[in-house]
């Protein structure tokens, strides 16, 4: 029988090398373009931080025809009990699920396919009691409801929630810090969605820092946000700063670059 674990206990992860085309990744505003070398350096440091945290990392090869494919969090969702192939909501990313499918089928006994609608992994926040699914420009109600059924098959309860207007993904604005605590932007917290959690609000002007990543004992936080780092340090989290300057230009953060789970029997 498997032992009860925290939802942020991970021993396995999948990442994908950035492609040269990553410089053409989707973005909502214009904050400049990243360079391939710059993204590559950030990705390497990220993978090293995962490994230092005790995670065995599988690195998939770059996919030139999918500029955003480095963000493996979006086309799939993984748990100890099984994986779900999603249907990314951006047309240029819809083929990414088929690209990652063979890897997941090789690693998981159960792989479900989202049967309808659209859902991006960036909109999915796993908490100890439920899996929050943020409705957004990428995740529609049909996709969220279909995903709730898939989650039910894996023994997980789903909760549909709203992503603030103009925010790419639900997790762009939030992350789970421990079993009781959520890091959130002030705007998302105001919606009341985290009322059952202790909330830590990112300082004004540092909103992208809300996408932190708890892995085992450590908390990865984007290194460009000193006030958030200081705040979280005061709360006693073991912080590992990781640079995200390049990937932020294409609307991404720390959680986007991996699929993480606890694999039994390793
Ligand atoms: C996109 O717009 O799809 C990418 N440029 C960024 C994806 C970020 N992924 C995430 O937040 N999970």
C-alpha cells in the first residue's frame, strides 16, 4: 500500500528541451523576445534545481514545430495514479499532447484522454483536498467538466474556479506553498477562491512571483522578485531562487516547465 504523501512530494518529473523556435513562443503583450541561449540557460538551471530537490528528471528532445513545447505542464496532467492527456486551448499548441503521449504511455499504466473541450495544465492547481480547475481563455467549461470526470476516475475531486480576466492561467497568479497555505496575487485572492487556506499575497508589482513551485522541502521562487523572496523567507520557506527573465517574456513561469509526480516502486 502506498503511504499518504503531500501533494508536493515528488520523485519524478518530465521536462522538454527548448527548441530554437522558442523565441516565437506565444505571448499576450510585447515584453521583448527571449533568446534561445537565454531560455536554454534558464531551463538548465531549472532542471538542476529539480534534481537537487531529489527529483529524477526525464528530459525529452526539443520539438522545433512547437515553439511553446518546453512548457510541458500544459498538454498533460500527472499523478501517482495515472496521467491525463489534455487538449491545450491555443491552436499552435494542440499537437503537443500527441507528442508527449508515447512517453506517458511508457511511464503510466493508466493514461486517460480528455474527451472534450479545452484545458491547459497551467490552469490546474492540485491541493490536498481537491484539484482546482481555472476557467480561462485556454480552459473552457466543456474541457473543465470533462477533466473533472477524468479526475474522478483517478479518485480525485475537482473544483471549477475562475481565472481573473487577462491572466493567462490560474497558476500564473497562484501556487500551493504547503498543505494549508496558498501564495496568490491580491486580485485572485479577492475573489475568495482561497478562503479555506492561509493566504500569502505577493507584494504589489511582483505579481509574476505568484507562480512559485513547491517541491519536497524546497520552494522555487523566481529570482527577480526580492520582496516576495524576503516575505516567504520570513515565513520560513526554504527558498531556491531560479531565474525566469527569459521565459517571462513569453508569459511563462516555473511550474510550466515540468510535469511532476510521485512514482511508486522506484
Ligand atoms: C503559452 O502562451 O502557451 C506559452 N507562451 C506560455 C505557457 C505558460 N504555461 C503555463 O503557465 N503553464
